């Protein structure tokens, strides 16, 4: 059989993306009196080796950490079915970044107003109230127990009592004020000794955080950056309220970009049991406003001048090749699935992790997952054929072509169209 084959691809090591970095987020457990973990405070980290969370945080760093958590690491890996306590500045709560975050299981730790300005406290109280109405839980430091913040205290789900910041002789008075509100959950933090734990438990604290229970640890994930130009084009199209089909073309051009989007959707809770059947579907689920904010945040983490590596070009060609071959027999929806399989078939190479791990935080159709993990299902023969073409294996190509009842003309035509399409996308 005379079939045009794809150029043999390099080894997985040679195809590893040169723009890989490590996303690092710290976390420290928050426990109940029996030392059962009820949540984690997420901490900014400069590197996996950092032991402390002394990095000054602001609205940009708040957004960057949340973005990294949801788009790169994934909520399941960071806090699973527990709560996530996230420090946010006043600028963050009045901004738009939190519109990107699904409120389920998120506790926002809000900072006090500098100088305790009464007007500012009232204004920020309105912002906090809106966030609480959206479903976020709210936490304050013990400053919320003071008179200037009485209006904020009514919005609190948690108050954290810092035993290192308060003199031990005043703690009984502080705790008496706090426990007078039965719906308020009290977290004693920076507990370092059994004596401090016993004291705070006897005073009414229900939850605890500190070195006595767990030191901060780091959760890391290998991150591959999408092409800078593609992110810019995505921002431009979304800003122009372009058709979902035009936006889908940009996502199809960059496998890393589309992977980050699907991981974000699932981590943030937008999928919630809904299978994302195509990139167009992902755009429709998210909506243009959130997609614009997401893509502008993504731009801050991408280096200018980066270009899609060879592996991305190969993945795109695979996706289009599979889509065209599937179009001879399958439904439009299955053809969309075939494209996703082809594009994501090299995720393990792009991210430097096993395929199963790469797919953990994505909600994809079962046919797609079965093909990517086990080469099983109705899409598997198409992927096998494409891979045989890459290896220039004429015997396997002929065998797969016969099993799919494809002629050499059909395969050649689909291959040439896929190469041309991928080249056009990359221009």
C-alpha cells in the first residue's frame, strides 16, 4: 500500500517542551480537636524548597496563586474534598479575579483595613457581603472581634486567633467575646506546644493550625507554557466577542493552551459532572467574560517569544488527521472526540508526567479516556493508524487500513489535509 507517512517523530525526551517550569503552592493543614484534617491554608511559594510563607502578598499574587492552583495543579491535588483557606487582600475582594473561582469549599481570609478607616470598612463590607452571597466562606483574623469591625463579624464563618500575636493573659477575654457567637467557628493558629493546644481547646476553639500538628508542605506540578502569540490572539478574539468557532481554532492550535483551559474548568467546578465534548463546548461553558479574565491571567505566566515546539505541531497534526479519518464513518460528536484524542495523545510528553496523571483533573468523554489510557474503544484504531504512519510501518499501516476499511487514497488525502491545516494554524 502506497501511503504517505508522517515524518518519524523524535524520542519522547527530544520532544519534551523546553518551556516547562514547576508550579509550587504551599499548604498547611487545619485540624479539629481529634486531629482530623478539615482544610488547608494555601500559601505562596517561590520554590519547592521554601519552608515559610513570608512572601508579601497582594492582589496580583493572590490571583496568581489561585490561577496556578486551578489551572496548573488542580483543586483535587491541593485540597481534595477539604476546605481551602486562601489569604486575599482588600484589592482582591473588590476586583474581578475572584469571578474566576468557583466558591465551593473556598474560605477567603480577608485582611483588615489599614488604619481601621470606618468608610473603607463599610465599603469593603459590601464587597465581602457579595462574595458571601456567591457562596464563598469568609474568615477574619481576631481583629474582627474589635468594635470597628462589628459589621464584618456578622459575615464571618471563621475567626482565626493567633496565639503568638496575643498575650496569653488576654486570650480568655478574646475567646469569651468570640464564643458568644455560637455560629462562629474558631481556629486557634500558630499552635506549637501541647500546652497551647489544651489551653485554646478549653477556651472554646474547635479547630487548630500550627507546627504542633503539621508544618507547611509544598505541592508541585510540572507546567508547560502555551505559545505567547496564541494567548494574545485568544485575548484579542474574546475581547472582540468573536464567534465560538474562531476561538476554538486558537485552542486547537495549541494543545497546552487547551489542556490548561479544560483543567481550569474542571478544577474550578464548571464541569461538575458535565462531559466537555469539544473545545467549543468548553468555551460555551466558561463564557466570554470569564474566558477573557482567565486568558489575561495566563498571559502573565507565559514568556514573550515562546513558540509552539515540535511536539505541539505533531499533536495538532494528529488531532486533525484523526478527525478527518473519523469523518468517513463517525458522527460529528465522535469526530470532535477524535480530534481531542489526537491533540491530547502527547500530553504525557508535553507535561513530563504519565498520561493517567495528566488526565486526572479533566472530565472527558469515556471514549476519549479509554483511547488515551488503554488504546481501547471506537477511536483507538484511528490513533493506532496515525501512530503507524508516524513510525513509517507499512505492514501495520496496511493492517489498520484494512480493519478500518480505508483506502490508501483516503489516508493520503486526510494526511495531506492535516499537514496543511496544521501548517496554516501555526503561521
